[in-house]
């Protein structure tokens, strides 16, 4: 729903008037909930299946990989074909859709979860996210091939003259490593939810997600307000790498993930509450 809202707004609110510009901005801000929620929910499902299926998880893993390959091959071709009709072949061959990233996360995650316990995956997820941003900042290759590898693996940030970044090769790109970190961390949460459901603690499950969502949202909004104060007093420049680390989407920054990911968890806890309370049969 949120992803569709964003793309609908791009096409529908394209007039040169203050009202359409406002509606486009609002739609984009709301729609940003989509991608982090997409990744977090997918990771939750993986962890839930792994914990709840037990010895039968292998069948679920094969099914997940099949679906991921369908997204990565058939889904990619169909979506890029639509993009080419609007933006041309030059954009189509340089674009990766969110479903590509999700598919790769599912394939990698379904193998990683079998060989790493939950706590190890928490450390792995945090380490991968940190390393990916270190690479964004510190790795500035000049050959086009290495720039492409960097974009695929960790992403890149086109900076202002005060920054150091390189030319951005891709119009839209979802780098695999930072999003895989989010995915694998979410799988740990999925295992926790499965354990609570298995013990008949549905209320505790949705409360846990609610508390974590509130915590993430609160921290993200606090960091965002501090960043805006730094901008106001010219402690930070809007085009700096620190600014990108906080609020960027390509690759995902800290505030972006905390605010919109936390909102996604609140929505998820709301639906779990509806299910646990038996409000909708």
C-alpha cells in the first residue's frame, strides 16, 4: 500500500502548482514507511518459519528460495519493461527494484539462519550495517566496474561540493548489504515472536513489537531533531556524509530506518493485536 502510494503520487501529482507539490511531498513522506516495513516483515517471516517449523524448515526454505528466484528473474524483467516504456532503455539497464533486494535477502538469509544462532545474527547484522556505511564513506574507487560493485554491495551517496562522494551511476538502487543487515536482524525478532506464540503468549508478542517500535521511533525522531538543530546552527551541512548517514534512503541511513522501521513495527503490532483479540474473524 505504501509503495503503491509513493509511485502513484509520482505520476498523479506532477503539476506545477503549490498544492500538487505539497501532496507529492506528503505522499512521499508517508510512503517511506513502505521499504523498511517490507524488509522487516520479510525478515520476521523468515525467523518465524525457522522457529515454528523446526525440522520441517527445509521445505519452507526451498519454497522461499523458489519465490525469491521468481521475483529476481521474472519479476525483474516485467518491472524493468514497464520502466523502460517511460524512462528509456538507458535507465532500465541501470536500475534495481526493491524486489531484487528482497529476493537476494531471502536467498542469503535462508542459508545464514540455518548456521547462526539468534544472538550471533544480531552481532552479524549490526556489523554488516556498520561496515557497509564505512565502505560508503571510505571506499571511493575510480574505475567504473568498481563503482558498480560498490553500488550493488553498499550503495553510494552523491554529495555536495563539501563532500567527497563519487558520481552516482544508478537512478534508483537498493544496495544489498545494509538491507541484508536489517533483514537478518528482523529474523531474530521473528524467532522471538514465534516462541511467544508457541507458548500461548500472543498478547506479549504484540506488546513486545509495540514497545520496540516506540523505542525505535523515539530514538529516530530525537536524532532527526538534533540533526535539524545542527543544520540550523551550521554545525552540519545538508550535503555532508554525516547528513546522509542519518537520513538517506539510498543507502538507508540511521534515522530513516529507525523512524520508518519503527512505524512499520507499530503497524505490525497493531495487526497482531487485532488477531490476538479476535476482533476480525
